[in-house]
């Protein structure tokens, strides 16, 4: 979903976004591991690997694990989760209050966790994917997260489960698990 790397600078209201970085496969893999590990250690209730993989599968589709990814097809979307328009402002405002950079992996992951914990709409979605009915079904988690957190539209949610399963395989392989 993210736009290709270019030298153009984008702004949303008074926020100037950093230029998109061209990350190596190794850098993207390290970010994927960081995303999953951060989610697993987030303190979110009922978090498990399946939920973390379902969320990370969505992030893979949204940004290919590039925290500087920008998409301008429908407004401006930025970062790991391709926060769109007003959510970019909220990302920047949140990171300012916790003294983190919104242009960093850590800042963006802490904002995602904040949304899932403290923002009603996203907390409600998290409650569903962490419920007994969903928490061990990577396909249901990935699709529900797409439809209720990312919200790109039905046609863009079809491959989320496949990406979540790929993240699971890649993570386990890279971490030396079987």
C-alpha cells in the first residue's frame, strides 16, 4: 500500500513528514521482529503470538514494515500502520506527550499500543480479537483488525490473513524457533 521511495517531502497540515527511507530486507525483518516482540511485551490483556502475528500481518501490508512509508492515494497516510490524515496528528501529539519521536519505530509502536488500550474504537476492536472466540484464529484476527482498525475497505482485507501467516513463519524462522 505504501508509495515507492522518492525524494519528495510531504506535509499534513503543519506536520512535515520525513522522506521515505529505502530499507533493506534485513532492516524490514528486524522491524518485523521488533513489532511482534513489542506487541507481546505490551501488557495488553490476553496478548499472544497469534494476535501479534495478526496485527503484524496488517502492518506488513500497510507499510512493508517501513516506518517512514507514505501513501498519498487518498489524502496522506504515514508510518508503520499508515495512519491517515487526522490520525497522523494524533500520532504526533501522543508522541510529544510521552517524549518520543513519531518518526521512530518505538514512537509508532507505543502509539499503536496506546490506540489499542485507550482509544475506544480501537480498544473495542482489540477486545474482539483478544476474546476467546478470536484469540487463537490468525485468519479471523487479521481480517477483523483490517476491517475495524486499518479500515481500508473490504477489497483490501482479503490478503491480511495470508500475510499474518507469513509473518508467523518468518518470525519463527528468524528467531530460530521451530
